[in-house]
């Protein structure tokens, strides 16, 4: 029914409205946001509208395979030269747009209650919507300079939000680091854009893509390296990861959801656009190796750093980059299965990491701290939050049947198939690193579970209450999505991932849709396709059947228990000193294992590596800037040698 | 009718009832063999089964510190996921539920019971359990690395004939072995099979790798607060895990032995499972003392991983 009266004429305005409505909301909140009711109405209206518009576009773009082109102010191209700013939405843009809209909506609803403990919530929501609008602008835009502008809007909103709780220890410092290191990224993007403009005389993505790869002269190679690094900074790829950790720890949780789930995704989106689309450099095996290497390093370094953390949110922050590492690795394979796995992991990461940050926010809201060693036994006081944490933790650790597993499983297959295809055993080691990272992820969430939700309850947390309903509902929605995306991988592939993968691997359709049929054929010299868009799995996984079997066996066990008659019931012990823990005849008071002492056998064997790593993460901005500049230099040299 | 048949498969053979009985029997064999190797008479073969029923009849006590739902639910989740995993591993060409999970999924499904133990122990609130789960997690980290390398090596060997060049499918691995003889007779697979023999006791939590449940040091770690039916279920899971891991070993390295009669093939597989139990678990149990946790980790990430890597490299260069 929707399709009948929502014609394309109306739909082509949806993308631009879904960006504008967020910015409009930001200004309206700034003006009228003093009263709580107005704030809730304005913010809800704008995030909901944005989400609904994105969701309505699924039918024409994902299923019918159309591409929406919109020229701002109707400045259509003249003689094949784009002169205005274009908004263009293909399946890839819509994929990221949906992801942004879901995270922004749920996190926004969560914030209403969560932010009541702070001063000036109107300013919070102004910045929040600016950040959301910036991100939305990046993924839907079809213009390189427009992307840069939105990138800046997004970055500055994020920096301001990081220091929003400026009374908090380290908040301003984190924002400062973020600003300094983040501006390396922005500078790179700006410089790259300038070089591209000088060479191609256009800023339109489609037009650049049609002519850039024809002549990869040194200037263009430099532009590629700069743009790649610039977006890499936004994705916090190693060695830019330490700023993310500080920023997440200081920022309010609902902002962490955006920084981790959405902000970093723009980096991933940028890297896809730059290397698959603009410069089409992903076909080169050197580029693939490079991206996979960066992905693996990010994955492993950050997961080992996460194991060492004592703060719930810092730990989550390191895991974000580790998961981004998975995505980059998968995308670096430049195979259909790799792209599908990478995009799948991107949406899964937004969901489970969003959920986990909101859980951390609830813990902070209820107890006033996220320091692991001060918490414990919260499952008794916050049972729903504990259940939500379990869902998030099992998802991120890749335990079937939750969503993290399916995407990781696809990535394992993609890397291993790549190993067989290229005959290089190196890619088999990539698979091994992925699996090891997944186990270490599990370990660090066992640590969080033990230190925050299980174990002994410290006396000062006796009065902790379950988080309010308005905070739990968005979390339950996210948890539900974590389960659904895990149980129905077929539907995910059919309606979201395959169309997005097609548009990553077939950029020519995008160009022709924007600049007219036949434009690519006339301008692009090398017409070879990056990779075939069909893929086969090396194995199989059917979550639904598994769940059915699980339920049948569960029923069987219960029937057996009833028939076998575990006649004696359960009994809770009355509180008595004799049930406490004793050691050598002395009563142990709060003898819970400290979070830093867990996994001693592992840490002992890796002590040199771990102490080197924690020394290297000195927290000094200068060091991090040095790492960044060195990394940029390495990438530049690498590109000049191999491209 | 077919639904009824499937329910019988799930609940009777090779599902819940059979795995429970055979698992407990394997545990009995293990205890008996260890006793004989140490020149003791040892308990009767069905002793683990007697223990199981005895525990079922005991009262369950909930500790004051426990997070109750997790504490009570964890053993059952672990048991059920383990039984489902058995259904997904082919027993000599007898696989009722093909196409559900490949070998990498099984690797992950096998972590669910361990996780159930970890979160159950964690939920009990005891500091002994805290130490126990920490060690348990380290053993998981220890064996997971060699195990994935073993699976990749087998997957590469068996997958050569297919267009992807690799396979994770247990069905295709069985086909490959039916055509080319059991994997263990390939030179390149011998180190991997050896590594797998080391992985089995660590995954099961058998002596000398049972650092997580060390009775003498930390009072069975995660199990310290458990009693009655949940404890019985954990003990049952432990026994079933022996069956799962030995069956997986058989499927990976000793598949394709066929006599033409399915029931005879299944019996052969069960005999092999028993033999593997004796070799990989009883023997090591009888002759070694428990390792320290950092030694377990080091052993698996050096020696066992090294063996598995040798296999992977040999397969890769086509030996």
C-alpha cells in the first residue's frame, strides 16, 4: 500500500529531509529546549522522522534496486560536469543510514532519563542532534567536500559531548586529545579533497570515481593515502585508538553509543567509498594486504588492551576498535563474502556495542561508578540490566545463536577462502587471529560479568535500584535486535547485506544513476570488476533449527527431571556467619578476586607484551600525535611503493 | 510420523538418553582405567551413574550471595547445548540433523557449556568460584588456539576437491575420508591428531589440565557452592563432554571406516571413542600431576599449537 501513494517523486526528498530534520531539531532544542516536555517532543519527533524516512526507503532501494539522486537547489550537471551538491543514496548509503538512524533513535530515547542528572540537558540534545545530523549527512552525501563539512560538524559535536560532563576526571583532557588527534584526520581529509579537486576538477563522488582511476599519478596516490588515513582516524584504527578509549570513558554513555556505533562507522564508510569506489584501488593485492594488516593489528592490540582495563567503559571502548578491526579485515579481502561479513559485523557491532554502552550507562546511573573493582553482585539489584548485559556480552563474544557469531563466522570463512584462493597461508593466520581475538573478547566480558554483575555485593551498593523503565525499553529493543539479526541471517542477507555488497562491488551503477546512462562507459578506461558478487559458504549454520533442537532437548530434560523426581526442593540459606568464606580459619571479608587479577595464567605468559603495551599507551597527547604522523608517513610510503 | 521420529532421535538415540548413558559409561571407564594403571581396583563402571542419581536426590541449597536465576539456570543451559551439539556430529555416517552447524560453529557451541560453568560459578558469589572461573577461562583461551588451527588444517585437506578449496562442513569431511581413507593416515594430519589428543582433556577439564576445578586447591572452583540436582547436571555435562570431544576426534580423523552395516559402524565409532578416552584422558591422568595454570597456557600455546601449525603448513604445501 505504501508503494502505491509514495511515488519516487516524493521519495527522492526523503534523504535530504532525514538529514535536515536532525539539524532542525538541534536548532529547535537550542531555542525551546528548556522545558522537558518540549525537549522530549522535539527530539523524539526528529529522530523518529529520520528513522521512518530511512526505513521507508528500504523497499525501493534495497529490494527494487533503485538509486535516489537529489541535486540540492536543482543544480543538475551541465555537460557531464556536476556543478551543484548532490545527495545520492544507493544500497550502501542506505545501509549505513539505517544503522545511524536506529542507533540515534534508541540512544536518544535512552538519554531523556539518563541525562537528567546533568546540567543543561537542552545543550546536550542540541549537540547530540548535530552529531547525528553530521553522521547522516556523511553517509547520504554524494559530494566529497560536503562529506568533509559534515565530518567537521560531527567531530566538533563529538568533542563537545566528550567534555559534556566537564566536572568529571579527565573529561576535558579526553576532549582535548580527541580534538588534537581528530584534527589530524580532518586535515588529511581536507588535503586529500583539495588534491582530488585539483586533479579531477570536480568534487562529485560519482564523477571522481569515473575518472580518478584512469590516471593514478603521484598526486592522486597521495590524495588516496591522505583520504584513507583521514577516514581511518575517524574509524579510530590503530594507532589512533587511544583517543577513543579516553573519549568513551569520559563521555556520557548515550554519546558513547553514537561515537562507537555510528561515528566509527562513518570512518568505515569513508574507507569503503575511498578504496572501493573513488580510486578503485581495492583490486590491488597490496591494498588488500595493507587493509587486512591494519585490521588485524587493530583487532589484536585493542583486545589485549581491553583485557587490561579496570573501567567498564574504557574496556568497551577498546573493544569497539577491536570490532572495527574485524570489519576492516573483512573489507580488505575484497571478496563478496568478505564485504557481506564486514557489513554484517558493522550493523551487529552497532547493536551489541550500543547495548553494552547503555548497560554501562545504567550501571553508572544506578551506582555512580563504572570502576570494575568497586562494583559487584549487581545482578541481584538490577536483574534486567544483568540479563541485557549477558545478551550483549554473548553477542560481542560471538556465542551462537546471537548476532556477533554469524558475522564473525562469515569473516572466518571469507579469510580462509581467500587463503585457499590466493594460495597464501598468511590469510589462514588472519583467520586464526580472528578466532583468538574472539576468545579474548569472551574473556574480557567474563571479567566484566564477574566484577560487575556477579560475585559479592559491596556494602555501599546495598541500595542500588534497577534502572528506570524509559532507559530499559531502548535497551530491550537493542537486545531484541541482537537476537533477531542473529537468528535470521538469511533475511539479513537478502534484504540488507546483498544489495549493499552489490553496490560496493559494482560502483558503475551509482555513477550512471547520478550522471546519466552511459557516463561510465564513456569515461572509465578500466572496466574490470573488482570481484564477483556471488559467494558460497564453506560451511553451514542454521540458527532456527538449532533453536528448535535446543527447545526440544530442554523440554526433554525438564520432563526427565519431573519424572526422575528431584524430590527434595531448593532451599535458600538464612544469613549466617558460618556460610561465609574462610581461609585458614579467618573469615574473609569481601575477598572477591580483583578484576586485574583475573586470567592470571594468561597475563603471566604475556607479561612482557602487556607491560610494553600499557607503557606505550602513556596518555600523553604528543605520543599519540607522533604515532598518528608516523602512521600517515608509513601509509604514504606504502601507497607510493605499491600503487 | 517424521516429527515423532525426529523427537525420538533427539530424546532417545543419539540424543539425550543415549548421550547421558554413554557419557557416564565413558566417565566410568576413565576412572576404572586410571585405577588399574595405578594398581587400584577402582570403582564399578557405573559409579558415575550412581553418583549422578544420588546427587539428584539431594537437596539444592542456594547461597545467600548468589544471583539466583543465573545460578540455577546455568547447569541446564550447559547440558542442553551440549546434547544438541552431539546431534550435530556425525556418528559413522549416521547424522540425523545435517546442515545445521559446521565444524567452526561446533567449536563455538562447545564454549557454551564452559560458559555456563563460568557464569554459574560466577553467580554463586564465592571467591573460590572467582578463582575457578578465572582459571577456567584461561584454559579456554589455551585450547581454542590449537583447536582452530587443527580444524583449519582438516578443512583445507578435505576441501581441496571443492571449488572453494576449503571446507568447514563435517559432511564433506566425512565424504573426503570415505573416498581417501581416514585422515589420520595422511602424513600431514598426524601432528594435528596428536594436538587434538591434547586438546580433548583440556576441553573436557580432565586431569592434569583441570586447573579450573582443582579440588585440592580451590574446592572445585566454580562448583564450590553447587549441590543437589544442579551439581548432578554439571557432573553429567562433564561426562557428556568426553563423548562429544571423542566423537569429534573420530569424525575429524577416523571417519570413513565402513563395513556396510550402519549399526556395526556406530559400534565401531563408540569403541573408538572409548579408546580415545583411555589414551587421551586416562593415561595422562594416571601418570601426571596437575599443572599450574600458567603452565597449561604455555604448554598449549607452544607445544600443542606448534604441532597443529606443522599440520597446517604441511597441508598447505601439499604433503
